[in-house]
């Protein structure tokens, strides 16, 4: 009778112990450093530019903003992009 109650508890404990050891470590890298960087120094904002898209133009403004930190305390920087339709000159 005791074994019938103890066996499911032992199986559940074994499953929890096995799954707890396989935690996924975060990967703070990007194949495109133009959109995400890691480091304490803030990257310089690119210059504003106007793109001619044929029948209209778009003003592109890009800024780097801090988006938290890594577990070892380095800053995560992500590039935010804003687009606005402007007259072509």
C-alpha cells in the first residue's frame, strides 16, 4: 500500500530534478550588429537620411536605446528606427 503512494511521488521528483538541470542559458549575440550591441558604451546614432522611394520620400531616423542588461551587468543596446514621409527635394 505504501509503495503505491510513494512510487508516483518518486517519479515526479525524478522528473523535476532531471528537468531543472537542463536550464537554457541565454544567448546575447546577434548575427546583425547593426540592430543589437552589447557593452557599456552607447553606440553613436547614425545620421538622419532621406530615401527616395520613387513617388515619395521617407526620412529615416535611427537611435540606440538601452534595453536592460546581461546577467554579467553589460548593457544591451537596440536600434530603434522611425520613418516619416517627407516631400522629395
